C-alpha cells in the first residue's frame, strides 16, 4: 500500500515541481562550478547500494575535503546558491526520482553512506536493512537543521559520533516499531510544516512515545 502512495505522490510532485526543478538546473549550470546534480552512494533496503540524487550545493570533491561527509554550520565548501537550496531543502527534491523508481520511500530512515552505516550496531543495521530509506522521516525531521548544531570541526565530529548518531539510531528503530499508514501520512504532513519552521516539538505533538534525547543533545537543540 505504501509503495502505491510513494508512486502516486512522487510522480505528482515531480510534475508539480517541474518548473522549479528546471529553474534550479539552469541556475546551477551558470553559477558555482557548473555542476547540476550530485550523486552519492547510499545504503538502501537489503543493504543494496544505490545512487542518491541531489542538486549540487557544495564544491567538487567535498566528501574528501574538511569534515568530509559531515556538514557543519557555515561550511566553506557550500556554494553561494547552495545555502538557499539547503535552507528550504530544495536540494533534496531530485530524490523524488529515487522514490519513483523504488530505491527509496517518501518516509523512512535517512539513507546512510556505507561508512556511517557500519558505525551502527549489528541489531540496528539489521533493522535498517529491512526498511526502505526515506526522502523524509522522523530522524530527518528532528535533525533537519543538523549542520546548525555543528559549529566547530573538531567538536562536530566528536559530538556527532557520541550524541547525534546514537539518537538517530534510536529514532529509526522507533520508526521500525511504529511504521504504519497513519505514521506515513503524519510524517509527510510534518515534513511540509517543518520546511517553513525550525520547530521540532511538532513531532512530540503527534508521537508521545518518541525516544528521549540525551541532556547534552537536548540542550544544544534548544539553544540553536
């Protein structure tokens, strides 16, 4: 059933956003480094590796520079147009193609790079392998402004590993045990709402049983 809704919503959205997509393609062609799309290998269902589509928002070879696949606040690798695209999540729209062809769902765990995936426990990896990764989801919404939490390279890598990554795993496991059509539609609604606001407590309004973040993480998020 969810796959049917994925096909319907992704195809409708691709048609709806076609003028915007074409405009972004044109702008990216004549600005920055001339790159339009950024394709990155991610881990999908059953641990199948697939190419994730995004609009290019960072300089070429950015995964091998600085904090690599971790993006921090005011990251110097982000191109001028990239800041706008990332703020409103427009850079994620090409992933509707991943949804349409069946590599992703509209809602699910965020697709991970292989390096990040391997940092999870065996139980967590087993659960993630059983789910289609999502364009959005409870983890994506909660950490929609993740790079704003991370302001310093050294602190960022340590904080991400010790606090953000473990809580992301808890959220994705929560989704596994609470997956339903109702959860699917609520998270789609919250995703649209979250684009226009930084409020994440909207999640708690609908889902009372979400895992509790560590005091360190909660303090950082409340101060961001």
